[in-house]
């Protein structure tokens, strides 16, 4: 239709008497197809760039000093200031900004610089480390700022043209273009909800948190990470899909400071080619259920160990990561439909996703006293606390370490996410019981600790 209008205008001009007119440049417009790539992306950039910001954060880090030299030399722990540079998108005109969690992780001060070079102090509305997303707010004092719409209705396709906008290396706002190189990348180890848009648009340090936009100027992803041996762009960048980003923004605007994502109540394993043949499948598509939580959504829907989940709401599932993502983009209480294969038969159970159980209650405690776990903060193990801390929600029993603030626990290498299973061959069932076992008179302590799939047993003398 556009070409027809242009042709019509040209023929109309030819019918007019020849009158000398000043030569005016034709306005640029978005390429309509591959043959028009000689045209410019400037209209998109002009619309989107004013809503892209720089995000600066500072945090003070206390440097560790060797206690031996500290004792003799009287050395004091030194502090240093670390700074982080990233990008972000204004998604609401009153100053709501979407960026990456890692841009503001541990920050004591956050400042936002808008495209007109004004600086604004920012506060955190919501920080979601597991999705590597954060929502910030600046006080615009009633001023309406330009925004980028978040597109959750469109479905990016491999080969679509995209633009990445941000501030690489702090040189200033930069626009790069490329295509969607791949979709649903779930095995890149970046965050807990890995399901990335891959692009060859140049993304470099400082681009993190900036928008990946389509040819409508809509945000389809948050630029988050790259694969590179040099630290600079090698044409393999990853962006968090808009549907996950919008969920985080909506949760922040509802007043909540954290996201409680639903789960299926099923432990799964990605199918290998060998496993697929053992299940009578022609290709390794889907994930196999290895365990079902009693009373959870999967149990209520009739799923059994050995079932193969092939799709969620019609979207194919090819890994545990893709299943986790598809479920996490729903809200608790919403209904999802699974495509499940059991033997040679398939069925379509519909179930209602729920928050993971938070029983028993956390009962958070920081271990003190003369014992190897002093300095560790622990909570009771439940599916909710395990998922929040990146541990196995199906762990049978134990107490979960959520943080370590130095002390003996830090010295012996205890980490966040460790599960304390036994102390001196006595099963640990809750935080109160752990404190009692550690306080009991003993010449030493034998600890049994689960870390991932490994169980470590170590002896510590008193």
C-alpha cells in the first residue's frame, strides 16, 4: 500500500506544470522488507532512544586482611568503592525503570542518567536475583518521561531484525542492529529462569539492562549477557524475554517487594537420546518426571514418576529450563495445560499452579558460639525456602544455609545453598535442633553437608 501511494504521488506530480521547487530530502522510514535495507532505522531510534537510561551504582566493599599480619602490624580492614555501569529502560512515564539485577547488586547508591544527561537518584522497587531483573523508581516530580512499550503479545522469530540500545564501556548511548539468532536458549547458566532470546546485535559491558527492540520500537527483551573469550561482543548475546520482564514490573507496581513464582510440584529431568529411545520416543523431546510432591499441583492432576511432559499450553518443552520458565511466567492460581505422554498414550491434564509449600516456617537463625558453623544464617528446609535459595526443593530433610558472614563457617568453606543434614551422626530436622546439637558438649563435630548432588562429610576438632 505504501508503494502504491508513493507511485500515485509521483504520477500526480508529473501532471502538474513544471515549476521550480526547492529540493527537499525524503523523510526516512523503517525498512518494510529486505529489499529496502538501504533505508534507515533512524525513526525507531528517534522514538526509543529517549527512554533508554544509564544506571550507575556504588557499593563499599571491606577488603579482607590476613589475621596473622593484622595481629602483629595492627592492620585494619580496608574499604574500597566498587562502581557498576549498566543500562535501563523507562517503562512508565512517572519514572519506573527496568534493568538487570546484577547492575545494582549490593549497591548503597544508585543513580540514573536520562538521555538529556540529567542525573536522578533512584530507589529499588523490586530486585529479583533469580531472574536477574530489577525495577527502579526515580522521582520525576510530576514530569512525564518518554517510555518504551513492553511487547508480550508478539512472538519474535529467528531472523527478525532487532536493535540493542545501551551504554557500552561508558562511551555514551549506542545503537547496534542485528537479528534474532535463536530462541529459547535454556542451557547458558545465566539465571534460574533461562529462556533467552539470542541475538548477534553487538552487546558489550555497559549494555546490560538495556532494551532489545523490534521494528515496531517495542521492547522484546532485556540485554543481559554475552558469550565471549575477550569480554567484548562476539555476536552471541542473550536477552531476557519481555514476558518475564513485564511480570516483574507488574509485581513491583502492585507494591510487592518479591516475586513468589508457582511450581508444578514435580521434579524432572531433561530427556537424552538414549532415554527417549527407552521411552519409545523417536526424538528426545520433553522432560521426564522423576518425583512428584505429595499434594502438589502435579499430584492433584494425576502425574506419575516416568511421565514425559512434552508441552505447556501447547508450547514444546525440550529441557528442564524451558519447563521452569513456562510455569514461572504464570501467576499462582492460574491454570495451565500440559501435554503428557505415558507409555504410548498421551493425555492433556489441566492443573492449577500454586506457590511452593512454605512448611515448616523458616525460623531463621544465625549460628553463634564455639562451633564450625558459627557465622552461618540458616532456615528450616521447605520447598519454598529451597527454591528461593537455589537448592533442591525435594531434599528430604535438613537445614538450609542462606548466607555466611565470615566466622568459622566462612573459614571452613560453608556456602549459601548448603544443606546441613547431620551433626555427629544425628539427623538435623530444624534450626532449633541444629543449635542444640552444636551446643552439646563434644570434643569435635562431624558434619554431613549436601551441596548440589554431592554429600560432604567432614570432621572438625573442638
